C-alpha cells in the first residue's frame, strides 16, 4: 500500500510523540550526512595529496602513505562512527513505526533500506 508523503501540514497534525520520533530521525540523519561528508573529504584529501606530491599507491609500498588501503585506514574512525549512526537510525525507525508513522513514504523507504520491518509485532 502506498504511503503518505511527509508534508508540513501532516507534521502539524501529528502527536507530540510522532513529532519527537521524526525529530530524532532527522537529527540522526544529519549526523550520518556529516560523517559521510567527512569520509568523502578525507579520501579526496588523500587523493589530492598523492597527486600533488607525485605519490602513487603501490602493491609494494615503501611507506604507509603509499599503501593502497590508506584511504580506508585514514577514514576508518568516521566509517566506524557511521556504522553506529546506522544502528541509531534503525532504532529511530522502530520508534517512528511504534508511534504510528509506518504509513509515511519516507519511513517505508528507509525501513526497507535499513531492514526494519514495518510490522514490528511480528
């Protein structure tokens, strides 16, 4: 069954519990966006530095900076944090569904992405 689009009018009609569930989801989504931007910035900086300094990643590196996995290593802290944020998103989606927001398109899409069942009673 198709869901409802999230609109300002719909938000005004929600209960306080529903608005709080959406607010929590929005705050966590903002954290995820910031971390994704941090990962992108870190990897772009590594690539730019490699290019500017003439370094190339190598299968037989002579330094840590030349290692082919340096981008993953440098961004590992942010990658770990983003996984924690994704777990928070799952919990926030469950709260939103418990609050009666499982009929919203955004909740339905995100529940599918994060593997959260829309019917939490099962």
